[in-house]
C-alpha cells in the first residue's frame, strides 16, 4: 500500500542530532511546576506553583526568548508567567478567581487569550496596544461546556473556535464595530461537545466527530456554509472521538494533521498531493496516551512535535512532506526521541512556539 514507516529511537536522555533548540514547549508537571523543553528533557522554569498537573497552557510572544505563558490556576483564575531560561520570571494573576474551572482549556493568538468560563461562556483577555482588557465575557452563557477545548484563530481579526454543547462548531470574532459575534461553522450534532479541534491558518478548522472521523470545516464568518460541504480528512474510527488534534501549516497551503491514535501511536495525514488520505503511523504504538494533546510547530522545512507519555517526554521531527508519486501513505521519515521526565503529567497539555 505504501512505503514503510521509518522510525529512529534515540537513547533516553540523549538530545536529538538536529538540536532543535529554537522550539520551546511548555507544560505543567505533577509537582505543579511550569516546565520547558527545547532540545531535551523538560526543565523547570518557574519555582512558584503554577496550576494543576497537566493543565492546559497557551503562549504569546513567538520570536521572543521570554514568551508569556497562560493557564487557569487552581483558584479558577487566569494567570500569566513571563519566563526565562532559568527558574525565575514574573507571575501575575490576570483575572478573578472562580471565573473558570481549574486547568480548563486556554488558547492564544496575536494579542488575545480565550477560555471557557465556569458557566459555559467564552471569555477574552486582550493585550492589544499594550493595554490589558478583561477577562471579559464575549458570548452568552451555556454555549460551551465548561472546560471545552478552544482554538484561537490567527490573522488580522483574531477569533476563537470551539464545539458547543449541541455538537456544533462555533466561531467568535469581532465585527468592524468591535462587537464580539458568534456564528455557526457546522450544524448541531456534528462533533463531540467540547471535544478537540484545531485551526489551520485563519479560515479552516479540523475537528473529530462522534464516529472518530476527522473533518475540515470553514471558519469564515457568517451562517453555516450553504450548501454544507465539510471536507473528509479521515474515515470512521481514524481517531478517538473528540481527540485532541494538532496541525502544522507550511507555505502553499500544505497542511499536516496529527493526533494520538487508539493504539498509542502518533498518526498523521497531509494534503500534500491535493487531497487528504487516511492517517498513517508516525511512531511506534504505545508512545502516547490515545487522544491526548500534542504540540506541533512548523520550523523551517520540518515539523517539530512534543507530547507527554507515561513518565517520558517525547519529541518527533518530521521533514516537510513532498508529493509522492505512488499510492499513499507517504513515508514520514520521522525521527523520535524520548527523555526521562518523572515530574511530567502523563497525557498532559502542552504548547510550543518558536523562540
């Protein structure tokens, strides 16, 4: 059917030969500490208790050696860390306690941070123009399940996407008057309420449905596209229903979607030949917890991925896919590394960016 999987496993705690130190990946460990990994094992970057183990984190500040890291702490408040390479930096509480469930999903793009509040409304914290505004409620209550996955939409008008409590994909953006508007991007009962979704650029979203299929949907404003024409990325049972998805977008609209499959293998698919195809293994089975988060960053001509396994921190490097003359699957030519990380929360959330 296709070329064989090429997989290289380096010794535990051995840094990858490509020394991809420009990608910083952040996660919150079992000891409530914020960790960062670059080319090797995660290192604590802040001694103050951060948030619950494995809590969702979001990042602002690509291109900076001191990015801002956001999470919802144990008191249900949005917090921010300005981190450095050492165990230092500043911590600030950016909102009132009880506004969200501890550890709930948080996402960021441009100057905007988003999360779902305790009662199912979307909240926004803005740093536009250097002025802090919010967190402010920007939707009605009850549109999302508390703790639902949210995905920031980058671009000139930053927005946020999520799967509502009715299984419909929704998009929230500001209009020309500065008012936050909520629109449907799918019919109801399309996806797992609160489940995983990811964005590709500023116009498309990837989401898993209740049958484990992966779909690409349009995130442009307005009502549900009519006729409703989602693009099938993967068939029934391809992914755990509601699984967290990670996406990478190269130039020329070349995209990759990645997730942790039911067998614990990292799987991926791309549109390298103009159409999507069934995901194929990037790694061996058992290296990841099915459906749990992956952080994926495009770095030059390759993808850099990170995830939290069972007591190990994992990294993978995948060259940019190239058109394959034969049938799919394409050979991923992945290089995978694992590192001892006793304080890492298995299956924990993480986020990455170019430093």
